[in-house]
């Protein structure tokens, strides 16, 4: 299962770092807690997972991102995991919202998530 989650995060990282808007959403996340950060819904099946916005941390200097899997994932393992609990959080990361929106910083966010992936 962990391998499927890491591959999902790799697909998400690839998609996010292709565009300036994707990089900005990862590096400087904004919005209400519980809403989606990345990717946009049309990419749910292919990527298989999502990052939802969590609460602010560290006095509002950081924002928590929560990695979850999608019920309509193409990957059978991810789809099965989501069928059991589509709201389960497999990893979280607190993102410094004042950091520069660069592909390098976005990749660091995903690398941290991959380290924390748990079944």
C-alpha cells in the first residue's frame, strides 16, 4: 500500500510542478480548512489522491496539508483504500506560507509527505 501512496504523490508532484499555479498552490496554500488544495477535481482518477487544506499552525505562519486518496482512482489499490475510508489522512505536512513559490520548494513538500506516508 505504501508504494501505491508514494507513486500517487509522485504523480501529484509531477502535475503540480508543471505550472506556476500548481507550484503556488503547494508552496503558499490558501483557502478554508477542509477544502481541496491540489489537484483540481478533473485529475482525480489519474492522480488518485489529493491534498486538502488543514488548519493554520505556528501562529498562522504555516498551513497544514493533508494527503488523502480518491474513491474514483484508476489505481485499484488506492480505490480500495478510499472505499474503506475516503477521509483517512495518510500524511500531513505543515507548509511555511511565506516561502518562495518555486518548483524546488514544492518538491520539498512532496518529499516530506512521502517520508510520512503511513498505511
